[in-house]
C-alpha cells in the first residue's frame, strides 16, 4: 500500500484528491443510472406524464438554480483567496457557500411542501416517484456538501489551511462543483424538457 501511495505522490496527485475523484466517479455512475431510468420511464409513460410547467414552479426553481451556481462561484473565490494567503477571504467564501447551499435546501423543502399539499407525492404517480427520487437524492448530496463545508469552515477558523496546503478546501470544492453540475442537468431534464 505504501508503494501505491508513494507512486501516486510521485505523479503529483494528492491521495485525498484522488480519493474524491474516485468517489465522484462512483457518483457519476449512480446519477447516470437514475437519470437513465427517468428518461426510460418518461418515454414509456408519455401519455400520463405532465408537462413540467403545469406542475412545477419553474421560476422558483430557476432562482434556486441560480443560487446554487452562485455558491460555486463563492467557493472558487474563497479558495483563490486562501491560496493567496487571505484567510478571511477564504472564510467569507466558505460562509457564503454554506449560506447559499442552505438556502437552496430551504427552497427545495418549500417546493416539496407545496407539491405534497397539491397532491404530488412519491407514491401518487410514476411522475411523482421519479421527481422526488431524482431531486431528493440530489438534495441529500447538497446536505452532505453543506455539512462538509461547515467542517471545512470550522477548520479554516482554526487556521488549518495555508497557501501551501488548501487540499481540504479543494476536495470539498470538487464535490460541491459536481453537485452543482448534477443539478444543472437535473434542472434541464426534469424542469425544462
């Protein structure tokens, strides 16, 4: 095992970053399976599948998508500040990312509440099952990301990251950008087409 880690280190790849990339590869397969199943089920049930605009609040979710995209930008800016030695900039970027990610989750919960009140549930129809499964799994990933960001934020307050070693921030950044990319795909497939 030490030989493998040594070889990876010689290639210039941090083992923590490699671990995140390998995890994200499995997540890509997971979401590809979910999205593939959604597409197959949607086309198999075209007659009973509602138009997204008739059921979903697309402007609200569009705004929510904007918040999530902005959260990626705040994380990039925070990481860049930290790598330049500006610790406060790193902390502001992390805090804003946590805030925007949390707002995304709150808005998604509000959307769920409205849809459930209107009769769309995970067991009400094939459409409901697909909608809540796809967006719910994504929401769970956002929640994990927010928790991870909080841990990184606390560690940044303790001075754990330096311009020479900001790998913890880079790793959470890889995960967060992945979650954002998945949402853009889901938003397009579920809400727009």
